[in-house]
C-alpha cells in the first residue's frame, strides 16, 4: 500500500537502487562460544545480521526504507536515520548477542533488531529492501554453489564484491565469503 506519511532528513537524498546496497549478510553464524553460552546466547541464530552501505557521494536518508522479505525491519523505527557516503548500518537478530560477540564499536552501527521474530534462513532466501520510491534491492542468496559455501556456518559472512560498482545482488559471482 502507499505510504501514509513521508519523512525527510535534511540534506540527504532518498535511498534508492543507485545509492544503497546490501553489502554483507551473516546468515549462519559460527556456533556460540563457551563464554557466549554462559551469557545465555547458546543459539547461534542470535548472532545473525545484515548490512546496508551508502555507495553514493551524498548522504542517504533511511526514512521510509524497510526490509520486507527475508527479515522484517523498518528504518523509521531504527536508531540510524541516514548514512553518509561510505557509511554502513546493520540490522541484527539480537542487539545484546551482537554486542557481546562483536563489541560496542560494531554495535554503534546497529540501526535495530529484526522485527516480528524474523531471522535469516540458513539455506538462503529472498531479501527485499523497499524505499519510498519502490524496491531498492530484490535478490535471493543461497548456501550452495555457485554461492560461497564457506559462509554457511563456519563464522564467515557473505560479502558483496566491489559494492561501489553497484553489482547485481542476484548473481552469485558478485559475492564472496568474508576473510
């Protein structure tokens, strides 16, 4: 349905397919460590996250941007409302678990948590990011070749290769496993 409200961020362009990419996906994190289990984070799915990156040369407003498939999240409810050029924002399954594993500096880039008890599929799935002007990203990742299989549970994530070139997210060869 059409938006009933539109918000603006002064000096920022609306997010669209020319300036915003999904740059990294941690869909099947490594098993919880003994310290994480002791803190109550025994389910490795708690460490899932997805990252957006501004590839434009101007600030981008995240107002009106949401994940509508794969995970649910609306940036209108998030703590980050815009991204400077080259800046990243994360949406996580559990902020507490993410902060415990990755630290406060990484958690400072978290816009919020997945909504409606959603999470990323370990077998791959469709991800749709929508903005005020329509669909920004619509692609399906997978955990089998030709997709990078190392991202499937050993602590590696899927990383978009050369995100500044705005590659097609649906092409497996545009992704690699993290280092």
